[in-house]
C-alpha cells in the first residue's frame, strides 16, 4: 500500500500562499509543448525586448505581449497599450491554448469566469531578476492574474500590501502556475536573480507567462 503514503503528493498539488494566492504545482505540465509552440508564434510577431523603466534603466528581464493589450514601459511610465511600440501594430492574439489554461487555472483557484485580454511574457536568463513590485496597471483589480512558469526554476518573492512587509520565498519550477487575486491582488512580489542551469526544453532560460484582464 505504498501508493497511499504519497496519495496527497501527486500532481497537481495546490499550495496556498495566503488568502487569494495559490500555487498549482505542475498544472501546466500536460500543455508545455503546446504552450511553447504558441509562445514561438507570438515571439515571431512581437519579439522579446528589454523595456526601459521610467527611471531610465533597461530591465534585465526581456518582455513581449499578446492579446488586446500589451504591457509597456518607457521613460513616461508603465501602461497597457493596444499597439506594440516596436512595430506600431496590434499585439499578436492570445493563442487559444493560453486562454484555455488561464481560464481553467483561475477556475481551479475559485475565480470562475476569468477571461484574460492580456498575456505578458517575461524571459529570464541567468542573473535576470524582477525587483519587488505591485501589479497595478490593470483597470479591474477584481480579476485575478494567472502566472505560468516554464524552463529554469526561480525563486518567487511574495510579500504583503506594503513594500516593507516581510517576504516569503516560493520556489517555482517548470509547469507551476500561480493564481493571484482577491485580497492578495495588490501584494508586493518579485523574482530573485535566476541561477545558472540548463532546462531540457528551454535551455538556459526561464519563461513566465502572466494572463491578466487589463482593459
Ligand atoms: C515572474 N511574475 O514570475 C513574475 N505578478 O516572472 C509576476 O510578476 C507576477 O507571477 C503577478 C502575479 C503573479 C506573478
Ligand atoms: Fe507581477
């Protein structure tokens, strides 16, 4: 009966970070090949680039977007825009596999009826990091965010409503999904510098997909 010992550790496995924030371990694993194929299509139309922060720094993370709205940063600030500033054309559409995964993951976490209109894609190479921030450029904080980790593992820093709140370290690996909303929607979070490594599917990089309702 050894199976029973591990009954509650089979994937997918849910871990609550706090009310409103949930890690769905391995949730995206069955779809990783389809997600990566769709990612290639998006990145071919809207290439990854290192956005400039309002403070004038280039982000170590490279970004692109898909959907009706893309996330943009420049010297004037952060915003969502219907056009990709690199091409002057609309962002490529959200691939159906992205929409389905985002809806299903949100529903599993208790957020029924989530329909993303923005997919922000972050690419990390070893050393790249994301400093502590809130996601507050979206119009409707009632909608959750669904975040999918692919490739190299990373340590997600998860804090509270104030920048100075204590943070916990959450290791995220290929296939993990974080759903984030309700009372945690505006909590500070970030990603520690990515460690060296080589992932069998993605090589020396981590990809994070975040699905939002921006408009
Ligand atoms: C990342 N994620 O994991 C960065 N934001 O690469 C985020 O900044 C994030 O994972 C809001 C909700 C979930 C997230
Ligand atoms: Fe964020």
